[in-house]
C-alpha cells in the first residue's frame, strides 16, 4: 500500500476525508495506474483515520484484480471485486449501495488508438454512459469522471502565444483521423456527463487530466515520459519519433489523486476542472533535454528518428498551456516539479520486484 499522502493540516483535504468517511466508493480502472493510486490512497485513510471506507471495484480480469488486491491481506478486507466489463455494466450487477463513483477506466495506449479505434471509442463512450446510468439508479452523492487534456484539440493552430487555456476553450479535432477516437470519445463522454446532470440531476464532475506521472508508473508503461525514464535507467539515448514540438502539460501522480478527490467532494456538478501544475509546462523536446541533462547528468543524449507516417500513434502537436486556476480555487496546491516527478518515477521503476523492463 502506498504511503499516506495527504497532510492533515491541509484544511481542504481534511474536509474531503470527513465527507468520504464511512462511504461505499466505486472506482473503475482500479487495476490501472491512477485508479490504483486512488484506491490505495482511500484505503490508507482507513488505517490512518479509521475512515471506514469500502471500495467497490468493477474489473475485467478477476485474476489480475486479486493479485492487485489480495483478499487475504487485512488492508484489502474492505474491497469488493466485481467481474464485469463497463460495456456490460448494469445496476443489477451490483447489489450493494454506492455513495460515490470515480470513473477512471479508459484505454491510454496510443498504439491501441490506431489499431482498434472502434473499441477505444466504444469503451470510452458506452462505458461512461453505463457508469452514469448506474450513478442515476444508485442515487449517488457525487461522481468524478477522468477526462483528458486531449479534448482541447488544436486551440491556437500551432502558435504558442503564452496564454493560459481555461476549461471554456476548446479547439479543432480532426474527425477523419483514427487517432481522434480518443479525444473525440472523451469529448462525447464529457457531454454525457453534462446531459446526465442536466436531465437527471446526476452529481457528476469532470477532471481533465494533464499528463500524469511520478510515483506508481510501472516500467511496462509505454508512454513518452516512461520511455524517457527507462532510457535513464538503461543508460541509453532518448529517441524522439517526432520533432518534439508539442507542448506538454504535466502533473505529479499524487498531486493528481488529491485533485480528483477534491473535485469529487467540492467541485461543481456538470463542470470540468483542469488538473495540471502550470509550472510543469514545456515541449516534449525541452523535457527530453531536461531528462538527459539533469536526471541522467549528461550521460545520455537526445536523438531523432522520425518516420514518414505516424506509426506510433502519437497525438497531433498542440501548443496549449492549461490553466489550473479553477482547481486551485477549490483549495488544491501542486507540490512537485518535473525533476522530482522523474526521480520518483525512476525510483519506483527500480524498486524490488519491478526492476526489469
């Protein structure tokens, strides 16, 4: 189980703990990265504060889920695993009460978005609709849906003018690109959240996540930031398959967990919140240089191998700088910069039992 991360003198988060204590909380995607961190954080409250939180975790693969949440360990006694896909999720599959829902499950691999765009789109849109319907039937107190900064698309058409983008500004997305299954699916899922609130009063909030990494990222992760970390571990040059001009917005993993829980309890229904550390905004190229110079101490370099076609499924270049003002107004404060995030991620990847690619 992860180390308890919320500081008890943080008034906003103490309020969150009080609100969620004694609740049944359903988390989708709990065998994944962020869902798993959320589950562990909530379970740590039971130990630290006797919070009496019970987790309900719908899972596709029961064997994998039992390995992640072994029922013979005391800290997981308050976990109920339910084997069901989100595409088949119905209220009658869950005969227990549900007070809160955090919907994390989604495809995240760019290669899958190219090879199976229909499956990715269906998983996002139909899965979210089913979770919202469950929320409606169960009459929950609150739900947080995890969306993505990719919903913004192209806002300023390739020019970085330095302005911060808030939640009200959306740009262009190419509907005739298979890779758009992910950002368009996320947009439609957000729309479902909004209309379920408007028509049925479902108390749902949206967390638009920047790229999240740090503690908890496994070495099997194939995303760009993880590839950079593995290059440091293996003492290999960082290879970029694009010019690296896309602007990246980043947030440390436990900062993101605390943001999601804060949005769940204090956010406005039907609205979205950017989850990003504004100080951690830079291009992919600049981040690669930072990792090579600062994290690897100049022992590796950045090289470019750019194919003619987008065979790796990378998203189109964006130049947006996300604003976190709306989230900060709820009382949230980020704590770690990019260097600290990389050092935490590399330490996690190298720890016992997780030391091989």
